[in-house]
């Protein structure tokens, strides 16, 4: 098996030759003119990568599937997509929006997003008309404009609202451009993964053991993990931990609960275990994380 390098959204400068790149809390990256990938032998993107081709052509492999895209095509690479063997025409020009896996994850519980995700896994290229291309460019310009503005207490909300609106618009474009999606056969494994994500998303307090979810879905722990791995590249436990960390980050950043109260609320056995869990996944103690978020908010 070929080796690949895992690329996080904060590493995007390593692979992109771009005239303009900007960030919003490492959740959103806007690339104004993506003319090439400077180093792209085999990478695994750990974010949602949306590329809209203005001119030229690109041939590539996405998750071992051959793909070719040209003008007015949108390439959608979901988190954990392996990209390699990219070849670009001399006149290739494209814009791109990169969204963190956290943002992508937040959309999974909405409507038939999981179904669309399965569809895009095998068909990552969508051809759109001039009208939809124009709509994308307007969102791209708005996001670029807002990200480079001076910080204000509303900036994060503005960017977040624009991202949500852009994603819903993209979902609408995918539905319009892919009428055959409704007729595709969905495997039992895909349905189980969808049910697992819906269950995980619906729980205010998420048990951190796979057995809880496998019993709810009436399947074995091993089968659930295999289903998740096959359909997303991540095990069931990895999904559970990602959602749990997201809940912890939200509570530490936006609630008045003490660290001890949060640990109790999320059913950690004790404060010490909670502290070690947070540090292993967020790189600092719960108190340090809360102070850091408070300082960032004050600066904005």
C-alpha cells in the first residue's frame, strides 16, 4: 500500500500554491487562486476540501478512483479522502474553500446529508451551470471579505453564518446536479453508519463506549466499528471521541459550569480522569483551555 501524509486544515500552505490564503480560527480556509498543488504525491485530507475549477483540467485519484475535472466542475473531497497522482493542464485555475472536519461533522445530522456524503464518496466531481458557478463565486468573495476584516464581536458569527448558508447552497446544487442519486442502492452498512451518526448526534451526553451504540443498533461492537471504518475511514470509537471533545470544548468555552460540574455532567468517573482526557485530546488542562478561549474572546 502506498504511504500517504495526513494533512490537517492548518497545513494547507504546505500543499497549495495560492495567491491568497486566509484563516478563520483554523476552521475556514479560503484560497483565491489555486493554480497547483506544490507537493501532492499521496495525501489524506483531514478536512472538507471544495475546489471549483475556473479553467483547465485536472486528473487525479481520489480514494483509488480515477477522476477528471474541468471548467465549471466542483471537486468535493470529504475528510479522510486520499488524493494522489494529480496532473494539471497548463491553464488550470481554481478557487477553493477548506472547512475543518468539525464543521463537516456538524452537518451530518441534517436531513439526508449522510446520503449525499455516501454519494460523493464515489462521485466527488459535480458539474454545475453558469448560474450556480456565479453563486459559488459570490459566497467565496463574501467569505474572503469577512475573514480579512478586523476582528469584532460579530465576526465569528458572520463567518459561521456565511459558511452554513454556503453549505446549504452547495447541498442544493448537488441535488440539482445529481438526479440519479435517488436511485442509487444504499448498502446495509451505509444505513447502519447513518443510524449510528444520527444516534450519536442526538445524545446530549454521549456515552464513551462502543457497546452502548452497538446494543442500541442491535449489532456487535466489532461489526459497528468495521461499518464505520468502511464508510468513513474512522472507527466507531474515533467518532465517539470526536463528538465528545466537541461537546467538552463547547461547554468549557460557552457555559458557566465549573470544570468539576462539566466532568460530572458528562459522566466522567472523577475530575482527575477528566483532566487527563482533555489534556490528551486538546493539549492542555480544562482550566488552561478555558482561560485560552476566554483570552481569545476578549481580544476579539
